[in-house]
C-alpha cells in the first residue's frame, strides 16, 4: 500500500491503540473510509487515530467497538493507553475508587488529585515535563484522568469522602498566588459538601502523628476494605482485611489528632488572606 505508515505499538499510548484499531479494521477487510462510514466519522479521522496523530476518546472507542463488534475491547484499550503513564497499580486502584462507597485519604506535600483545581493539576504537570520526568502527552493524560476521577465521585448516591491534609499540603506553593487562592477556595467548598469531611493535620502533632506517608482506604459496596499506597516506582493495592484494618485504625487516630473542620477551614482561610 502506498504511503502506509508502519506503527510501533510501544512508541506511545496512542500508537498502541492505533495499531490495534488498524489490525481489527483490516481483519474485516474494511478501508478507513468504510470504518468511518459505519462510525459516522471521516476516513481521515480514522487515519489520524490509527497513526497516533489524534487521541482516541472513550466515545470514539465505544463507537469503534460497536462498528467492529468487538465488545468493549477498544474501550479497555483506550483506558489502558491512557493509564500507561501512571504508576503500576494505580489504574486498578482508580477502578475501585470509582465504585467505593467511602474514600478516606491522607496526603503529604501536595493537594490530592480528587481536590485539585485544573490549574493546580496543570502546574504540577508542567513541572514534571520541564524536569524531564514525563512527556507532555503523559502529563496531559494524567491531568485528564484527574478530571475523570473527580467526575466519577460526583455520582448519586455520593460516596463519603474523608480527607486529612498534612499542613505541608497547604504551605507548599504551586504556581502563583491567584492559582493558590483558587485552590484554597476549592478546599473550602469541598468541606461544605454534605458527604465530605476535611481536616488538617498540623505540624504541632509532632510524635503523636500515627502515619507519615500518604495512604488511601476504600470501603466497597459489600463493606470490604482495601488500601492503596505508593512507593517511588509503583503503587500497592492491599485487599486483605487483616492488613487494612490496622491502617484504618491508624487513620482514625490521625483524625483524632488533627484539627476539626472549623479549625481546618479557618487555617485555610488565613492562608488565602496571606496570614500565617
């Protein structure tokens, strides 16, 4: 075939999806225009996705699955492609997070993704790109995933979300003062929701702090527990209740030592006004 572009599935998440789409299409003997007609888009659009010039949306992947009669293969491939830039173990955690009835998390040093404004997430992403940690494409995928996770927890019925922020999360400046002001406002608005609890663990806790590393504990619809924690290179999802219950106990102890909602919001409000 003239001008046929060879695809390397390992080159990027988009390339992996594009190679799969091309293989499934060619197995049926369809041209790009033929698949486009069945999906209600142009052959040029199909070509752009297959060659990695255009990212596949979940809507596109679902439409392709219907046209090709592939179940949810392309939708799963699209999600997997998006998750390739993430720590091992985190994609599995995200799937459970979207179904959890209770989410308890403790964060150190940075506002957690579920509470980040788009601008805060973008500033963190820009920093990782500048430092050469990830590519621009991967940073954008992470930012998009944060938005998807936030949308997933805004469901009905809403999950209970308990957040304890180490004081360092508030004192670490990300971007300019306008960005941080908007982020602090987001925290205050989050604290006012009927299904949330927001607390700050101040530095003054000292040695009474029962945990020092970030952790998340999920309660699933069947009341089973699982916890998630990260090292530098991978995430670990723990499903054994005997291992998770001590973490949940330590979390409750942390809550007891932390500032209650009113005092936590007061601290955030002072920081918004530039008062230590």
